[in-house]
């Protein structure tokens, strides 16, 4: 068996797979080679040219934690007027998330939905922070964010703690 993190290997062991049959191969991502035009990205997202972007990505479902991100951003945005939250992906909760964001941010709506983007690694180059909100998974988003040279703020899960070094490559919360 191949596990991406030590935490994943431990889960296999709890399911009866002998540790000697599991190899941990840490995830990796090459730095993005493609680029995204920053001015065009800001225009597409309808955010001011100088706006800083907090980017979160994943499937829009309960596990991705994006609902909590929208709630939390509604507080954070008052401390940083140039900050915009960009959610990349799609899924069954998208319409609900958009309604929630508009309802709580009606007077200052700064949540943007970028949809599914094949150029996510290049888009992450324009993020001030990559926010990994997943309660399970999220390792690939964290690794891609770090490969783009961006700090990562992630939920403190065993898997994410294996790839994000708290205080060095990002923050675990």
C-alpha cells in the first residue's frame, strides 16, 4: 500500500494492514510553470486590481469546510479591507454557499466563486494566502499552495500536519 502521509499509514494499520506492507510517499507538486494574468484574473473575479486574495479550493460539500470559511471571512474582512475570498471548485453546496455569503456580507460582499479551474496551480501564484479548510483531505491543495510559494493556513488534521510545518510553511489552526 502507498500512503501519502504518516497519518494515512496509521489509518491503514488500524484497518489491519501490516505496517511493513505500507510505504509512505509524501505528496509533491512542482512549482507552477503556467501563469495567469493577474489583471485579467482580478477583472474576471470582479475585484479591484490591488486586492489581496485568500484562495480556498475543493469540492463544495460538507467535508471541504468552505461554509466555515465563508462565515470566518465575514469577520476577517473587517480587519483587512483589501482582502477578498476566492473559492475555487464546484459541488452540491455551491448555490447554498453563494446565498450564505451574500446574506451575511450584503453590505460588503467580498466572496468570489471562480468555479472549477484547471489552472489552479497558476492561480495560486496570485494568492496572498492559501486557505485549506478541509476536515478530511486537502493535502493536494496545501502542497500546491506551498509549491506556488504561498503561505498555507490549514485546519489542524493529522494529514495536513504531516505536510504543513506550523510556523514555517504555514499555520495549522
